[in-house]
C-alpha cells in the first residue's frame, strides 16, 4: 500500500511535556542589535525587588516582524471573540506595584 502524499510545506513539530507546561511571565524586556532581537521574559513577584529572567528568545529581525504581525492578528481575533482587552493602567518601568500588603515574618 502506498503512503499518502505529504505536503512539502508541512512541518512536524514536537512538544515535550516540560515545554508544554509553559513559563509564566508578567514582564517582557525587548532589546535589539542590527542582526537580532532579544526577548527576555521575566516573572515579578509582589514586594520582591529582585526578579529572574525565566526565558530568553532570540530572533532575527525578519522573525521578530513576523511575530509582531502574528501577535497583532491573534489579539484582534481574541477581541472579536471575547471583547476589548482593557489596558487602564499607565505603564510603569518595571511594573512593581502589585497593590498587595508587604509580607512580614
């Protein structure tokens, strides 16, 4: 029996269990040079002045532009389905105010 014809543009993408869990981030810092964009994803915790980069993604300028376009399209689709995403707070650099009481030991 012959194998079904495969699409030459099809990519088989594997996702292991650890990667599938994802990494939570509530801050992203983007920097660039002439040849690459660096996206650092950071997790800030309430009332903790130190934060760690949880993931770093390095992209070519072409891939960064494609990511920007794809993210914009997905935000648009999200808002069509669920309504407008509200961004009521002015951005802070970095956003450190979590409006939670200071922890005490």
